[in-house]
C-alpha cells in the first residue's frame, strides 16, 4: 500500500487492516509524521510532536493542549504555563493508549481556550488546511486542522461553547460534543458545561473514539425508524445565506430518507448574554498570573473578578432556562433530533475573527451555544463547500444518547453532498 493511502485511512479501516495483517501499524504512524513534516510548517496544528510515537492498532491520536499527556507540554496557550509539562495522562488519553493508539502530540488552541479562532502569544496561528490565512475555528482549531490535513487519524478536542463543533465545521470534519462528563475529565469544571469529544473524518471513527474514551459500547441497534426532526435555520441575530442553504439541503436529504422535518423557533440571545457572564467568571478562576494573559483575556478575566456570586447564578439561570426551552424540552417532549447550521457565519480570515463574547461572536455561535447549556449531545457533519471553504450542519440528540445520534448522523453523512472531502494541496 502506498504512503498516501495509509495516511488517509479512517481509524476503523486502519484498525481492521492491522488486525487482518494487511498493514503495519507503524506505517500509519510514520505516514502521519511525514505529513506533519511536509505540511505543519504552514498549518501549525501541532505545538508538540512525539517522533517516537508507537501504535499497536494503526490509529494515531492528536490531543488538544488543554488536556494533559504525560511528558508533553500542557500550556493551555498561555504564557503562565508555557514551560509546564504534564505528569500524567488525561483519562481518555490513557484509555486510547490502552486501545493501542499512538499519541502523536499536542495541538494548538487560543489562550485559555477562549476564542473562536486559534491564535495565542506563544505559538504561530493555526491555519485552515483549506485556505491559508483563513481561521480553522476554535478553540480546538489545532485538532480540527490536524485531522482535516491527514496529519492524524483522529483527534481529541474540548467543547464548552462550541469549541469542537466550530472547528469541525470550519475544517470540514466530524466533531462530536458528547453529553458533559461522558468522557472523563480530571479538571474541575466550574461552569459544568465542558465536554471532551472526538474530531474525526468519519462518523464511524467518532463512534470508535467515543467508545474507547467512555469505555462503553453501542447496543448495536441502528436507528431505522422514521424520525421527527425540529429544524432551526436562523434567529433574530441573522445567519449567512450559505449556512442556511446547507441546513435546508440536509433537511431535504433527511426527508428523502423518510424522516419528517418541522420548523422550530431559535432564540439564542438570552444564552449568549448569560454565557458572557459565566465565561468571564471562569477565566477569572484560572489559577494563573492574570498579568501574563494577553490583553483581551486579561480584560475579560478582570471583569470576571468583579462579578458577585449572584451575578453568576442569575446569568447561568437565564442562559440555561432559554437553552432548555429551545433545545431540552423540544427533545424531551416531541422531537427525536434537532437540525441547525453548525455556525451562523462562514469561516473568515484570521484577522477578522470576532472578539470573544462580542456581537459578531454571538452570531457565529448562535446554534452551538444553546446546545451546550442544554447539556445534550451534538455533532457537526461536513455539508459541502461554499466558495471553496467547508460548511457544516449540526444534529442534536437527547441527553446521553450519543450512539443513537451517531447512527442518525451516519445516515446523513452517506448522502450526496455530505461527509469529509480532502482539502486541496494536501497530497
């Protein structure tokens, strides 16, 4: 088998071929290391690479630098922790090792994971593999770029306010945000919204990585019955016509398979307003020297330190109530799944990424953020291109029903116009 085909094997296919004796697992590792040597000097997905990584399964894993890997940098993109080295693996990383996956290295993120782009003051800005100068999204932008560029089989991201789904959409890969705490975390999550999850090139690979990292398995029953889907394609904040069209294409595809679509209302503004308070408080809680933060983060953290407990509780209550009305209750009482665009805007030049918690940021995250506060699983699926850049759609499932959501997402992925495409100039 030639190097290029080894490099682009899905994780499930690589594992199958290794098991069948058709592929040497270290050939996959070497193919990805070679791809990193060829492409990462311009993409900057990685902040650290293990040249001695070993795999027994033929699967390689890249890990977002907000999660510890023993012996590797653990910077969180901030000067305060520039020289920090992790002493032990995060639980999902440990489980991946046990499953025979090679841990290739750590991927870039914005400072304290607090941006919808991937820039910080320590490492070069991560580029979108589809077009240099365009954001890969954030905050798991390095992970999304590594997978899209064929520099890892799969990657581990983290999602509080959309940080897996945003770069998945921007880079044209699959990104699953599980129900919070389904994949274990050693961190104390003061805002109880964080979720670790897989970023992959196929839904099947997302299922594989989710299974490994949760130590669970599907019951094997596929979702074949006709599903009732609530669709929201815009809100009072407005959405780009191209992302709305992607959502409508997905709706038509799902209808053609016998599912039923109903339009639903979407009101993200109370959620974005509440999250602004909650996220400022969370940044202020980082056990790091505030003076070492970049100017934007320093200002937001300082504002967070001026908040009272009642400010925080009222904001969290407001956001959660709005999210439950938009997402949680409809799923609990009527719909099997929800369908939205992943993002409200298309990928933009890096210098045009909206400031965190600003007005344009609110338009950008209007579909992902309410899902975070509803604490339900969601997945971003590649939905083709607009002007040569990826567009994604989001499917939302019921609480802790990730396998049912993955089965349904796989139906859409297999339809014409959906699923992963290789970026140009990545061969």
